[in-house]
């Protein structure tokens, strides 16, 4: 009886450890996704080929760099301007 009880306790411990490890992996995946900047296509909510400041508000990094990236100062980022945001400035 003691061996059965001990075996059950070990099995439950192993199962709970495996479940916690899986939860940890899901949390890491979510954090990684949150850290990635949104794509141009994802931010262009109205699909007009440009990102407005309102659309850019979905990504704080894009919002912060918006005015510097808007080279023609039209209040929108086209794909080229958006792509330049991630390139290092020299």
C-alpha cells in the first residue's frame, strides 16, 4: 500500500511539473510576440497602403518613431518610410 501511495505521489508530481513547464513555454511565446514590432500590413488597418498616426498607435515603438520616419511630412508612413524605421541610422 505504501508503494502504491508513493508511486501515485511521484506520478502526480511529474504531471504537475510537466504542466507548469508547458505553461512557461506559452508565456515565453506570448512575450516574444509582444516584443516583435507590428508589420506594415498589420498596422495598415484600412488597407490604403499607408499607416496613419492613429493606426500606428497599435505599436508604441512605431508611434514614438513616427514623425522621424515620415520623411515627406504628409502625416502617413508609406511602406518605404515604415521600412526605414528598423534600419540603423548612419
